[in-house]
């Protein structure tokens, strides 16, 4: 009896074509469609807000997932779409997953090929880069990273902080602060008389 109840619990936590639910997106690569869907399902099925005893709706869960995805893209310094446009991408992905779930019961060749096509693309990049991302990006390593992530298998990874770029940004902000201070002092001197 105990073994069958354990199986039932595992089956309930496993999502069709996605696998097991995940409470967060992890890894050193940009998120895949599978990671996004597994986190979305975790949010919809298990998370409850403290102020109410109801589980999160699809829209609330989707917003949480998109914010989490955007953190990865910001770490990679890749310009992203607006949040509402990224939500549309997630809506499209979720709707295609739902249609795959519906046609899974059909035994036709067309439904099998659609399922195989979806299954082959689920580990691809969940791409929320802005249309002109490769044009606006200035660092060649970042451009190369995005192009590799868009390929099959999402090659490459984010290893750590780019110290040279961080130091350059710190120097730039220090120069801006000094320049701003100088302008304020000049303004006070000119109009203080």
C-alpha cells in the first residue's frame, strides 16, 4: 500500500513532457523552456500567498517566473524584451504545451510528429532577448555567448563576474560622480554671488 501511494505522489509532481517541477531556475546557462515551464508549474501548483490560502493563478505565476528569468539575462548582460512581451513568449510556450497535452491521446502520425517536435525543442533557450540585442551589445564575448546559447544544446556558460568590466564600470561611475560634484560646485559658485 505504501509503495503505490509513493508512486502516485511522484506521478502528480511529474509534468507531461516537462518532467519534475522545480522551485527555482538554476544553472550557469540562460534558462531553457523546460526550466521555465517546470518553475511555472511549481508556482501554480504549490505556492500559496501568505495573505490568502489560494494557490497562485497562472498570471501571477508567470510574472514570478519571468522576473526570475530576467535575473539570468541581466547577469549575462544581454538586453531583454519588456516584461509584458516576455510574458507573451511564456503564454505562447504554455499554450503550445497545453495543445501537446491535448493531442497526446491521439494516435495519429501527425500528433506523434508534433509531440516529437515539441520534445526536441523543449531544452532550447527560452529566448527573451530584445530584437536588436546583438547590435546593441558592445562586448564580443557576450554576443558570442548569446549566439551559442541559441544553438542546439545551449553551449557555453556564465562562470563568474567579469572583473575587468566591473572595474571599468566602477571607474566610470566614480568619474561621473566627480564630474557631477564639480558641476554642482560650479553652479553654486556662479549663482551664489
